[in-house]
C-alpha cells in the first residue's frame, strides 16, 4: 500500500488552489526574504513566527497593489456608475488566505514557505480576525464586497475603523467573560492610511436662517482619517476598496476654548473626539439609544458623503480639477446602499449638502436624494428598530433635525392627499413618533428617502409589506423588493473546505466557483457510489481535523464517528438555543432510561456571543455549560452524547466548524429570523439542516427539495393564530411528560446542584412570558430529531440528501444576490470579464 500523502503533498494536488510555477515560487521566496529582512533590520536578529507572518502578508500584498492601482485607473478612465455600500459593520475575519485564493497564489505560497522550512497554516494562525461586526449583518457586508469585486462592479465599502472590534469571549466557570479585542496591537498589513483624504465632520452648534440659506454654526469638528483595504475579485485582476474612517481630533481641539483649564487638559481631552471610532457596539438585533452611537452613525455618513461628492465632481484619473457640477447626474453616477438604518443619516445629510452647500432647490435635491439612496431592512424585531429621541438630535445635529421635520411635513402632505381624513394612518406613517418622548423613526426616514426598500429573504420581504411597513407599501408598492441574502463561495467553500471544492471540481470543473448555479450539475451523481464515497470521505476528514482542533484548544476528547450537531450564531431568545437545550436534556434522559439501546451518538456543539448587557442571553450560555458539565461526566452516557460550548465563536472558528458539521440547527420561531446566512454555509458544506420555516430556510427547502431538510414546527400563520388565541406554556408542560421532566430538572437544580435556583429566571420566562414560544415547537422538534437519528444510521441515504443540498445551494451565492442588487436597484450591469493584469500591456 502506498504511504498516505503528507498534508503538504495533498494540498499541492488541489487544483482550485492555483498552480505553483517554478518562477512564481522563486519570486515569492525572494520577496518573502526581502520583507523579512526589512522587518528584522529595524531592531532584532532572530525572527519570530509573527515576523514570518508579516513577511508573507506583505509578499502577498505586493501582488495586490499593482492590480489595485490599475483597477482605480480603469474606473477613472471608464467613469462607470459607482456603488457605495455604507455599513456600520464589516465582519471581515482574516485576509491572507482569502487574498491568496482570489489571486490564485495559494499553492505557490505554500510551496515557497515549505521550501523555506515554514508551515503556511501555522503562519495563517498568526493573523488576527478583523472582527468589526456582530454577526449576520456585518458578515453579509464582507461577502458583498467579495462579490462586487468578483462581478467587476465599481464598488466601495464605507465604514468605521474601530480600534476595538467585537469582544473576545472567555468562558470562566461556565460564564461568559468579555475581553477587549485589541486587534491592531501588532499592526495591520492590509490597510493603508490615506491622510490626504482626511475630512472634517461637524457636531453640535446651532442653525442660522439667512435670506441666502441656512448656516450651521458654532460646531465642534472631528477629523475623519481614512484607511483603505484592498478587496480583490476572484481571479479577474480587479481590486476594489473598503475605506474605513478613524476619528482624529483637530490640532486646535479645545485649545481655542476659553473654558478649558489649561493646555495639558486640552490635549488630554482630544480623547473625547477620538472615542468616536474606539469601539464597536456589541449589540445584535437590539437598539441602544446612546449619544456615542448616533455620533458614530453620523461620522461615517458625513465623511463618506464628502468623499462621494468629491469623487463625483472629479472624474479624470489623478486630477483634482472640478469637471462635473450638474447634480442631476448624481443618480446616474452614484448608488448608495444603506445596510440597515444605521447609516440612515445619509438621507438628511445629502439633503443638507445639496440644499445648504450646493444651493439646489428642495424639490430638485429631494428627487436626486431618493433616486440615489436605497435601504436594506434586516429585522422585524421591534426592540431592534432605531428610534432616536428628538432632544438628542436637537443637541447633536440641529440642522439635520430641521431637515427631517421638513421631509416629514412634505411626506405627511402626500399621505393626506392620498388618504384624505385618515389621521390614524398619518400618525402611524410619520417620521416623528409623538407620545411620551418624541422620537425619529429611522426606518420610516429610510423608506421615504429611498427609491428601493428590500428585505433579505422572500418570507421576510413578505412580512415587511404585510405588517410593519404595510402603510408604506400601500402608498408606494413599487419601492418594495426582495433580495435573498447569499454567501461568497470563495471563503465559504474554496478556502474553508478545499477537499470538498476539489471533489466537486473533479466532476464538473472549476467554473462553479464564479457561477455557483452550476452545482445543479451534481444531481446526476446523486446515485453514483464513487461520488457518494468521496463526499462522505471529505466530511470525515473535516470532522477529524476539527476534533483535533477541539482537543488542542479546549482539551475535550470527542468521538469523530458521532454526529456533529452544531448551532453557531449570536445567543438570542428568538434563535432559541433553549429549544436545543431541551432536546439535549430529553435525549440524555432517554439514554439514561434505556442505556442498553443502540442510540445514535451525538456531539452537540453550541457557540456564539451574548451582548454584554443582555442578561438572559448570558444565562442561556450558563445553562448550556451547566448541562454539559452533567452530561459529559455521566459514565452511563459515555461518548454517546457530549455537549460542548464553542468559546469565542468568530469568522475564523466558523471556517473550521462549518465544514465539519453533519447537522445544522436553524430553529428560530417562524417570522423572526430575517434570513440567516450561516444556514447557507452549512448547506454548501455538506451538512443537513433541522429548521423551522423561517428566513432563507424556506428557500433552501425549495431549492434542495422539501424532503431533504428536516423541517418542523409552526409556520408564520400558526404563530399568528397562536398569538390571537393566547400562548399558554403551562398547557404544553402539563401535556408532555418529557418536557415536564426536563423543566423540572432545570428548576430543581439537577444541572446546578451547588445553586439549585440558578436557572429559575429562565424557567419563569419559559413558563410565563416567552415571546418566542419554545414549548409550542418542542414536541415536533423532538420527533424531527428522531428522524435525524434514524437517517444518520444509514450513511449512504444521509449522504444522498447531502448531495441534494450541495447541488441546491447555488442560489445562495452572494454573486447572485449582488447581480440582483446591481440590475434591479443600482442600475448597473455585472460582468465576469477580466481586466488586464498590471504586467500585461
């Protein structure tokens, strides 16, 4: 028998990683050594692993820079319409490997580092995640940047360069503890500061109304310093830009103020201004109306709009001469996409610039504004909707409040004209909510100020027009669209699961990487024994690799032949990690009751962060770890059931866990998860889904075939009916003995013997005020899990369902999503054309 290939030799055979030509490898080694030399020349003799990582990162970056300059030159010459994706979050993860994939450098770099006696995977592990996002919304923005570059769109991501991203999560005695994410402490080789494009951003002050217009005066100025990160398309030589703003105090900050005690204090107070870009707010699907957050939102919007207008006015490469002054052309050259309501201030700010600074008439400015802006809604949860108190606005952004009042006045005139005498409708549709504390409803502002409004999965878009935005839909039905979310197949297949990408490429070639719909061609192999074996083998290898990772990092030994049952996402009541807990307890109780039965072995893994101020979510984490302490130490159960909490879930951990999953849990209450994107990643990587008919699960079932997902639970209509009738948890508790047993164990301290009432709040919530109706879906969920267990015992039939899922996942490429945004919202045409490489003349 031939000896098994080493990891290095095996990787060399994976064609999707690019060719390792001799000249290529030699050049990479030369450049690597040059970068290493310049790193060390400064002050040290002996190189550390981090030095090697930086040398490799800078070597790869060299391959980006020429393409980056060439792409921007190309845009200046062609003067295409540009799209500006504004988001308060970009959850990028690591950059090195993704860049190598998109530039077809992976095998060459691997070979070069190998010849230099280094292990590329070890070097990759040195890179910090860029954790500038909370979850789905921020990761979606990152996938979109990859797709926009890969589709040749002249696109820019604009956001904030947070000094501290999403906190690192430690689990200490079963509890979540937060640690600051000092991701920049060793420097970031992928960014380039651009001080020449620094912009002033104004706050506070007052307005003065003059015959020749309005002036916003006595303001405080903060400078926005841009940092650019290159975004390479997939093997098309296009490199777009993500520009993140950092806050800087101006040199004269507070020094001109007579009220400051002294020079030293004035310099120390610069921190106050620079705090704007200090830290990401760690809330997912929750609105916290803090002044600093509103400052962040206006900061990114003001700096970005100045940049957009500067670029609109100057259209020739390298020239700063003004060549375009007709703002009627703005919507033909600029599309602005608002990622949720966080950048909603772009609407009043664009109006302020056009009316106050560029001196346009209101009606003309408003028409330009609406044709330029579009809004993506990401949630229907009421606690997540942004509603800013009027007095905070008046204090921080007095001119913008006046503009919002004027937008609202004209908007309500239109409503009154369309629906005469319907005062109740006017109250509901106003941008300003009366009663108690007056507030600005930012979603209403976005709808009125945009030409397109979209949800992120069909069911979500339908819920928007039927419920929270019904009045606006009746007034302007043409504005409302659906754009089902997607994920980039570069990071979420080629990069994180090269074994699977290769098995697919062997059957249908490599074109699926830029056209994921081609995965449908795998359907003809659904009964092919060799293909079934290959798919199962890749999954088993990924599971073994993840098991090794868990042993190294968490000191837990797991059975790689058990079903890997994974639920990873932010911890939130609506995502119902508690329903998963009830299944774990029920399964445990069944094994204990009949220990000699042939149970399907499972390793249940749950991961995700809880917002630091979200008490219930933190208690849910404590419950998961407590259940694990009992189950994992029960000798009767052995390795038939293990429960692991995956600490510090983030992009980089997702890239390891998702390829290893057998079962993906997507179990939110129907009507609460707008789309989900983790669900798509699991589907593409060969896991089967147990889920409710919520978010994109509905479309996943459509694409893969209903029978190839484990669908359970109430549909949206059932939830509505139960709301009308009244949900009484105690009825389920009394009717279902296994549910009663599980709840009694939790409340009786079975899982927390040292603190028997540790979880009494959770039990009380589940029994008396559970908005998300966990018990209502319990019975169907348990039955569905029995079907999962039965199928897992038949590996061939299981793997056939896996193939149907992979073959049906083409729709969920972010390339498809972005092509739809481009054609149906931005008025742009995507292209798969390559532009010439910098060295091709």
